[in-house]
């Protein structure tokens, strides 16, 4: 049954994506806000499909911790789920992404229309400088939320953290609050896996780290907050999967201390 539901969801997910991409093409000649509404509809319906087909709900806590105006959102990255689901929370996002994505027909055109920030990963520090300049405009003038996955790529649930320098550089240069986001989506939508598991994906939005910290102190604090909360959510998720009788991935991490 788990495999059948997973197959049905994958088919429905990509059909849904195709539908909203076609709808997006109609809005390409209109102002960006119309395309943003299409993106929000795609994210909302994708989250709904996972609940309806697989039985995976979403629980979000800490919405009151989101400050107004331009911010950095630094989120744990375990699966494809958070790349679209976080758009239902932070509803005017700007992503820094590899430029190759903008070369894709339809999807890439939408990314450019929505003023996402493509970078050439091979350009090193020059790419980071360019991204910083673009981000200053989007956050400062337009009050958008800069979405960052500090580890740069998806990591298996419970894997050792591998935080990059990019988020620390942006925090120091942009001078805006950084909101850490923990989650356990990798238990339910594992990377490189067909299987999708029922249960509750939990997202925890933590108090913003205000600008002004040293780079070293910020980097350490951001990792500590995200990892401590994400490990706790992983333990909660494993307990839920056990109650549901759903096969869970092999545990590869240590449980957080009782007072974490």
C-alpha cells in the first residue's frame, strides 16, 4: 500500500506541476505578482496532494517569530518538500539557485520572471558577490524573504551537518534578521527515493537572529539552533512512524540531550 500511494502521489505531483506551468505561461506578459500567485497555488496544491494521497500532514509552529520586511530564511534541507512547501509560509520568496535551472524551458522562464537569483557555481567568490548585490535590492526595496539552505544541497535525515560559508557572508553583508527553520521532512520524503511516508512533517520557525553578530558567532549559533531542533523533530517523527507501523529509515544520528 505504501508503494502504491507513493507511485500515485508522484504521478499526481508532476501532473500538478505541469498544469501550473501551463497556467504560468499565460501570466508571463503580466506583472510578476500574477506569476507569484500561480507559484503559491502550485505549492498549496502540492502540499494538499501529499496529505490526500499519502496521508502526510504538515504542522508549523513559530509563525509569530517571522519579522516584517526583508529577511534571510535559513532552513534545513532534507528533501524536495521544503523547496516548495516553505513558499506557503514565506509568500514573497527569492531563491539563490544554480543558473542551469533557468535554462529549462517553461520552468526556467518562470524563475527569471519571478526575479530569482541565478549564480554560476563555478565562478566562486564572484558569484557570491553578484548574488549579494541582487539580494540587497530584493530585500531592501521589495521586502522579500531570501530563502537559503545553509548546507547547499539536500542531506539525508540525521546526516552530519555540512554548513557552507554563503549564508554567513549574506548575513554579514545584508544586515537583516536571519530566521532559522528546522524540519524533519526527510523522514517522509527521503531524497533519491520513490517512497513517501504518511505522518506529520513538522516545521519549527525559531526566533530571528538579529544583525550585528560576528561571522564566527553567527555561524555557530545558526548551526546549533537548526541542528538541535531538527534532531528533536526527527526523534518525534520516528516515534510517530513507529506508532503508525510505517517502516522508517535506519537511524543514523544520536538523540538530542533531554534538556535540548
